[in-house]
């Protein structure tokens, strides 16, 4: 459809998530489905590595969400998933921004670094 065709010619795209809205996460940007073609040109390697780790942890949480919710996941089965589970609340908080509050880029980057170390 039109959205898919637009993605192929635009610099990037931001995908909004109804599910995130339901959880009270604003802005409801789905970081796993959103992309930028210029990120590598406007950020340094360290920033890119932290962003990729965040996306990897967030992806692991989403992929295993049902197992975690029903208690079928056994802690220790996957160290990366264990780390993501331990940081879930902080990750959700990182994705939220209160309306009317302007977040400083360098402070946000520092939060990302602390979250992914």
C-alpha cells in the first residue's frame, strides 16, 4: 500500500503504535519499526551501538512478552533476555516524554548510554 511505497523513498519513517498508547507511552513511537536512513551519518559509532543495543533488548522483550507474562520463561535461560527484563521499567520510562517538557539531546543520550551499559 501507500505507506510501504512511501517508506521506500523517504529518508526514514516514524511508526506510531496504538498498543503503546494503550500503555500510556507518549509519544507512542514504535522504535522497532521506525527507521532513519541518515542516522549513521549524523551520529557517532558509540551512539549507534547504544541505540542498537536498546533496540535489541526491546525486541527481545516483545518477542518473549507472552512467555514472560504467563510465567513460562525461566530466569537464566537467556542472559540477554534477563538483562532486558531487569531494565524493562527503565526502558519504558526512557520511551516516555511528558507533554510540554523539552528533553535535552545530550541528557537523553546520556540516559541511553546508562541504560545500555
